[in-house]
C-alpha cells in the first residue's frame, strides 16, 4: 500500500471516529466507511460488498439510554483494512466480517476510555466558560472531538503497521472470562438503558403501546421491517387519537387522548 493510500485511510478513520459522535455525515456507518477505504486503496467493489454486509449487522446497533452499542466505526474501518491488506478482494469479505464483530465489542473499551477522559475536558470547558472565554470553550470542544477521531485512527494505524495476522492472534488470545464478562455486563447495561428510557417516557397514554410492541417483538415470525411498519401504524393511530381529543363532544381534551376516550366509558 502506498504512502498516499495509508494517509487517506487514516483520514477516513479519523472522520469515522468524529462522526461516531457528531452523527452528521454518517462517515461511521459501515457502508460509508468501508466504501471510502475501498475507494482510496483501489478496492472499491470489495469495500462496497463488505460495507453492505456489515451495515445489515449494524442496523440493530443503537445507543439506548445508558447502553452503548458496539463500535460500528472501529469495526468498519478495521475490517476494511484487514480486507485490503489480505489482498483477497471479494473472497476475503467473510474473513473481514469475522474479525469485525470482536473488534466492535473491543471498541467499547476505547469508547469508555475516551469518555472518561472527556469528563476532565468538560470541567476545563466549564472553567473557561466561567471566565467568559468562549475561545477556550471551543478549544476544549475541539480537543474532545479530536480524541474521538484518534480513537479510530490510532487502532487503524496499528493494524496497518503490525499486519492482519497479529491482529487476529491478539483477538483470539482474549481470555474467556473477559469476553464473557463483557457480554454479561453489556446485557445488564442494556436492561438499565431501557429502564431509563421507559422511566422518562412512561405516561398513562403510552403504556398500551409499550405492551403491544413488547408482545409483538416476541413473535419470531415478524421481521424488523414488519415490526417497523406496525410501530409506524401505531404512531399514526396515536396521532389521530390526539387530534380527536378523546370524546369528540367539543371538549378540548387533555394530553392523554387514550385516557379521555376510556373515561367516556
């Protein structure tokens, strides 16, 4: 790989790390990140195939409350680099995907590290704000964003430097207690995250929709597309009930349209 290609790969990795927080241009999405790395390294077709495959996996990755999803940016960038360095083209997509999944989980450690460091950065920004120094506040913001970019760029550079074989061996050497502990801890954090979201959103009018969705999600024959369509239909039903105001007898109704309707009976 040429020096120019290496620099461009690191730039894509840095942008993916930034956008993992900004969510502005979607550079952290697998389809975008893998495609860009494939483009700058002359492996565009393989990059698109890898990005499309990882994108279908990452559709279910979302931050819910306090639960942090696996790191899609690191998984995308690292697997694309492994694919390019392996030199197998489209034939190496399956191997790259296999490496991407543990890297996505391992990326949670880097996310926690950067966010822990960012606590001190926030205090520094608060101190500058207390002085009325807006330039200082902006500087701390840029430092925090830079750390997010380096969170992906540094591992990408290490993979380029040490090669794919060593990366694979390091991941395989991860002890079982560590991987299992991460899985258990992640499950607990997900539960806490959902509880926090429900605690903020829980009102009398939305509880029926919550239980309907919870029951439908347990039906294994329903796909994510079907569940999304049902959710959209329920949202339209709720909006129509809100416009009716409940009783339809000329009263303005309250902020609880379902409760207003039930009170009529």
